[in-house]
């Protein structure tokens, strides 16, 4: 009952004309920066952070939050129509772009939009009801538990990659090695920098994502010599009842996965979409179609991504720990306005907390309207012929990369990864596992070191703690299952080849 009363109080603050205006501005800007390749919520919030000095505290935080979760909606549009994703739409891009190639762009966009709405709604309920409980659960996890969580994320690569398991794992470990470039945080030793100042701070995630996916895809299309628009034909947004029934179960499963993983510092929106995609390939009725243009491959990751983006606010507002770079900027906005996120924020600033929670659902409704009925307006940007559009795409990619650190060298790194991604595509190697390894690699190393320090070098810490032991058992079980399935499939293919050969022999 207290939660309902607090939510009503939050809606009273969020439904003021001023806060509605800031919420709408955040959603529109978020959708736009998510739509345009090369831009993203991190760069946009960084640029708009100084504006918070002149905006009321409630309105400033509502607007910045709207940019963050609004971008989760918008980036699926460029991922589905042009195969140029941000980090939060890498998995949605796999089946979404395949649906575009099948001239089912409207179905893919509707699936992403409605699934994001469902994921956001479920996550807001979790945020409102279980913030203290989930905050304590995340706080209870130790370094050994986080380390096992990272390994579990690595195992998901075997079902995410569209090629062989061996190639997927190899690409994943390449991503881990790339993540080691830079200055070691604990020892201060420079690793794999080759005495280049550009690499002292490591390789930027934006450079890897835009290079391996954005520039590589543009280069591939130009090399093929095909002059085409990002999508062709009419867009039929309203799906059939049969397709709608396929959307709902996957969206609900993805919402649960995203809500759980979003609250964990070792999880997040990126990990949530990978885990949701892997889960769909295991439990979905249409799992054999996933990877070649299945609705479930869009619905699950889209819902998980949006749900994780909302629940990532739980560690920030309950224990004062930002989960990612965007929530770290949100924390800076809190501090700029004189509010310290943490356990006491809900008691000292209840109108701010519950107003922000209520505004998220209002923003969810705005975003559903912007990205489903009005999606044709956004897509009109991409009706320009591809040969005319690609210089603009490259321009925004360069702006997005440069705006992160205001460093021109980041553009050169992005171009280098663009050529590397093009080579990987020509070798039929999926770059998605590389991104997974690049994201989880630093987290794995940091938590492994902490676990070793706390246990004085004893590996028993991974089996004595219940959570880490359970995750380790899951990793071992999944590894064994993958090896057994690979051996069985190899044996079946061998028998299939021997059968016709035996029939030919006299």
C-alpha cells in the first residue's frame, strides 16, 4: 500500500506540465540519438550535462533518464533497417536485419517497439516494488560471484554466434585480449600499447562497436557494388494475430531476464540481451528459426535490453553505485543538483525518487507512440539512397566517436576496426562474440583479482561460496552439454556422408 501511495505522489510530480515537457524532450532526443548511427546516450548526456545547471532538479533528471532509455528504443531502428547497431542493440540486429532482408521491416520494428514497452513496464514495476530487496542482493555478491557471472556470460557465446562454436569462442577471446590494451589499473603497467599515447587509456568501446558493425557493413555494401536503400517496400506495422502471439511470450521472458540482470553490476543491458537471446534459442518453440529472421530473436533481446536499462537505476538509487558509464553520468547530475544517490535518498528526497520512477512509465508511453505509429516519420530519414546516405553515416560515426573523449585518434581507431570488421565478414566470422568478450573481459579480470586477493590466492573461494559454486556448476554443465552436442552432430553428419557412399559401392 505504501508503494502505491508513493507512486501516486510520484505521478503528481511527474504529470506537471513542466516535467511532462522535459520527459517528452528526453524521449524525442533519445529516440533521435538512438536512431542516428554514431551517436548514443553516453555522448548525448555528456554534451547536455552542463545544461542541468539551469534546469530544475526533477526536470533535469527526468530529461536525462528519458534520453537514456529513449535511446534503447531508437537504436533498434538503425540496427533493424541498416545493420548498424549501438552496443545495446547488437543482438536485436541479428534477426531484425534478417527480417528486413525478407521485406518484413514493419514486423521487426513493431516487435522491437512493443517488446521494449513490455520490458520497460515490467522493469518499472520491479524498480518500484523491489528496489531495497534487489539492492541488497546485488550488494551481497562478492568478487568470486561476479567472476563466475562473467564466465557464464562467455558460455552464452556458443548460442549467440551464427557460425561454429569454436569460431565463436575464438572471437570471444580475441575481444578479451583487445580489452587488455591500456594501462593496468592496479599496477600502472602499460599493456600492449606499443608506446602509443592513443592506447594508454585502452580501446574505446564505441570505436569497436561502430567499426566492427557500422563502418564494416558500409564497406561491405560498397564493395558489393549494390546501390540500395536501407529498406524497401511498404511497412506493415500491425502484425497478424499469429505473429502477435509469438511476440508476447518472448517479450515477457526477456523482461524477466533483463530485470534480473539489469540490477547486477556484472550484468547490464548488453549482457541481458545476450542471455535472453541464448534463452530463446533453448526454450522457444521456434528456436530453429532464430538467427535467420525470427520474431523471437527480436522480441526477447529488445525487452531484456529495455528492462535492464530501467533496473540499472536500482544500484544507483539504492546503494549509490552506478552500474555503467551512463548511470555514472546520471550520478554526476544528481551531485550537481545537490542530491547524493544512496540508501538515504528515498527518505530525504521521496518526491525526486518516486517522480523519476513515475516519469519512466510516462516516457514509456511517449516512446511507444514515437516508435510504433510514428515510426514512418523516423524512417523517412533513411529513404535516401544508400550511396548518398553512407557519407552522412560515416560523419555521424566520426562525431560520435570524437565526442566521447574529444580525441581525433579515436576516429583512426574506429576506422581500423572498420577494416578489421570488414575482413571478419569476408571470412564469415561473426563479430558479435568479439564484442561480448571485449565488454566482459575487464570485469572478469578485475573480479578475479579481487577474489584472489581476498582468498590469499586460493581457488577454493569459487566453490565455497554458494552463488559462485552454483554459477560454476552451470558453466561446467553448459560446457559439457555443448561438447556432447558437437560430438553428436559431427557423428550424425559423418554417418549421413557414409550412407550414400555405401550405396554407390557394388
